[in-house]
């Protein structure tokens, strides 16, 4: 378990299937995510039961409050030790925790882990340009906009730009 100031990050368990399925079935939670269709509960259970162990290249962790309430998920994926780079994904599935500082602490915690334990030099992510709440969190942690993919995301019949953001190990705040 990896602990921050407000959250702890732990391995994903098969028992998390119903929670993940509930989040993935909520249109508000999935608003800016690249997930076109919600999976069935049976498929979610099967994926969790059959998933392999986390590795350097693909680390997926549940976000919990310090009192043990599961509220989201964070991942470092496509990590490459030869170049010290990884991509980050995060979301909070429990809407009552939005705007409470949990995402910011989870970002700082996973980035500290990535830079310290995994010896990464750079972490990047993409965000839909209109997802201002997420972008504010990323900027608080130190991520900067590095580029833009024009009309790379479609939602509700409209195309949206995606921004590419990056963080170097000495920029973490």
C-alpha cells in the first residue's frame, strides 16, 4: 500500500468488481473517459479475476480514503525503464468526493511513487480540453500542457480537443 496525506493506494482485487462496474455505468463519472460502452458486471468480474499481476509497465491501483473507503482508481501504464517514461490515468468514481482534494493527493502520491520507486523521469497524460476540473488538479501537481490533439474525442455529437500534459521528476509540487 502506498500512502499519501489524504489517500492510500492499494492493489485492485476481484472484490472491487461491483464498485468498478457501478462507476463505469455512471454517465457523469465516465463523461470525459475513452470508454464508449459500459461493461456488464459479469465481464467486469471476469476481467478482474483473470488479470495478471501488476508490473513495472502496468500498475493499476485503487484510491482509498485513509479510513478505507474506495473512491477511485489510478494507473501508471506503458512505463518504460529504458527511457524513464509512463502514462498516468486517474478518476474518482465517488462523486461526493469530487472537489475535496482526494484526486490531487492521489496524483501526488502516485507521481512520488513513480519518480521514487520506479525511477521514472517523466509522466504524461491526456485530458479532454473542456474537463477543466481535471486539468486544474493536474496543474496543481505540476503538470504542464505540452501539446494539443485537435478534435480527438467525441462526446454527445461534438468533437473535443485533447491536451497532452507532462511532468518531470523535479517539477512535482
